[in-house]
C-alpha cells in the first residue's frame, strides 16, 4: 500500500491557529476530524487546545504551555521536542507582532482535510480489495446499486400524477407552514428571525399535545438563544441536538454530520417530530456562496431526513447578503436555495419591537396565506395576520389610539389595552393598528412599565 509523507507544515500551522485564534477554532470545528491528522504530536496538542475551547469558549493562547506540560507525559521524547520547537516559534512570532492570514489558513486546512479524507478512503478501499472484500469496498464511497433499490421504475400517466399529488395541503402552523414541507425564514442579521421561529415552535407545541420540536444549531449554541428559549417558556418537548464531539455546530455539507443528525432524530427524540428548525443555512454550509450548487448537498440531505422520512416540517433560518438592498434582490434569484424550499418568508423591521413577516415565495399551487405582523410587548411575542377590516373594528381601534395620543405622545400600554377591551376591540386588532400608525413600544423605569410612543 502507498504511504504519503505527512504534511508537517500545514499541520503545524493548523495547531498554531487552534492555539491563538478563537475565530479560527469556531470556523474549523465543523470540518475538523482527528483522523485527518498524521502527526501524533499535533493530534495530542489539538485535543488539549479543543478541550480548553469547549470548556472556556476561547482558544488557549498563553495557557497552551500548561496544556503542553500535561500532554508531554503522553508524548514520546521526539514528539515533545518537536512540539516544544513549535511553541518557541509561536512565542517568537508573538514578540515580532507577526501573525497569519486566517482566511488563507482556513481555506488551506479545509482543502487539506478534504484531501486527507479522500486519501484515507482510497487506502481503505485498496486494503479491502486486496482482501477480496469488494462489497465493503463499494460501501466506502456509497456507490449506488440497482439491486439495493426497492420497487421498480414506472411510467406515470397524467391521471396517475394528479392522483398522487392532488392531496389537500395540511398545515402545521396557521396557513403558513404546511406539514412535511421545507420553508425558509430570511432577513437581515438581528432582524428577529430566531425569536419568530422560537415563537412558531411554541405555538406548534401548544396546538399539538403530542410531538416534539427540534432546534438544530450550526453556528454554535449561543447564550442569547438560550435566553430567548427560557423567556418563551420552551421547557418541554423542545430538543437541541448535540454532536458526538460535544459541540452544537453541525456542518450539513459533511455526510458524517448528516448521519449524526439522522441518528439523533431517529433514536433520541420522541415522535412525532413536528418541526425542525436549522439555525442557520450559512452556518450549515460553511458560509459558501448562496448560489453555489454545492449548497444543495446540505439542503437536499436535510429535506430527505426530515420532510420525506420523518414527515416533519423543516424551517431554514437564512441571513441574506448585506450588499443587497431591494426586497427583490434579497429574496429572489437564489435559484439553488429557493428551489429547495416550498415557501419563503421575509422578516422586515418596522420598529424596535415590530416585524412584518412577508411571504416572498409560494410554491404550493392553489394555496394562499396573508402576510403577518410580529410584535413584542411586555415580554411576550404576538404574531397576527394582516387582514381586512370586515366589521369596522380596526377603524374603531384607530380612532381610539388617535384620541389617546391627543394630549401626549406617550401612553401606558396597559391603559390602551383596557380601553380597547371596554369597546370590544381585541388585543390582536389593537396591536395590528398600533403598528400601522407607527406607534412603538418601549420599557421605562425600574419597574419596566411598557409605554407606547407616537412619533409626530
């Protein structure tokens, strides 16, 4: 069997990146595998650096010397000597204020890992062929085999197709997210997408006494998301998968990570699984371009696992490009992304606590849903449908608010809600009109009283 000489330079640079850069560690983790490393000393030090990162959330930096002193007990004399030279080089570079191009190193490491993965797979195949184990060799690359397929190919007539695909759409959430269908919620960073998706999960669980909701992290599990989960009271039947390496960063471009997702969904989470939310598409695909064909690897893989096999709804959270300014640019033209979802929604900011949820793609023929409005008030998230004022109630609500703001540009939210209740105006309609009039919510004082402000 052919043996390749270890690439000492790239593995040394990888180790330096793991020691010195929080951002590098975060970005390399989704594709990192100890099996890709040839140098035993790098394996041991990488484990020490990553264990430190998992415990403290940052690269070890100067603490690497303490880690080395501990790891040295497990090293041969040659390994310890080589590692010592690397750390001396690192100190020398720091004194000279030198550094490395992080993106350049990241790209080189990803390419190196891809090459290592292919090389090791090839070596395994050759070894199996040498031992006359052709079937196992085939499985290494997952080559398709006609004999393993179920059923037979068919020629479908138009009546056959209509019968198979004319079933009435069943909805999981409002008339917006169908069961067993892939959707996308898209918008600028920090536009409220995460909060809206968590509220959707909450409403789905409240409407369905049996079943689970799953939140799949691909960017690392952030404290901010946990705070929102706790604020909304998502304490039961809500699950967050964790990788075998202890992280929450699933790289859905990697078949091993996809396999772990499938394993968790199949064996660890109570059925039925009603909805799976992926946070986010860019994290799941290592932030590759929105229109690269490779992105379909992640999307098709997850669609198959969730929508086709588990019959769960799948929602992708996606941050659109900052360079795009118009609504048309932001939510159209992403052919690779949008052909893998049936519906897409845009989250548009309309104030500090108000968001419009606008439907920008609907691929479900014969179905229609209205835009929504999301509002945060007094620690709660309310999502309402923007509809017509059939009985004049919205007009009454508008008159009420205009009257309350006659003498002051700020009123207590509680007072407005109480007055509306006396007039038979629901909280939902009042909030809808409040948004249309440009009234904003804010918390004031030590007791956190909610007030509404009207810009004049």
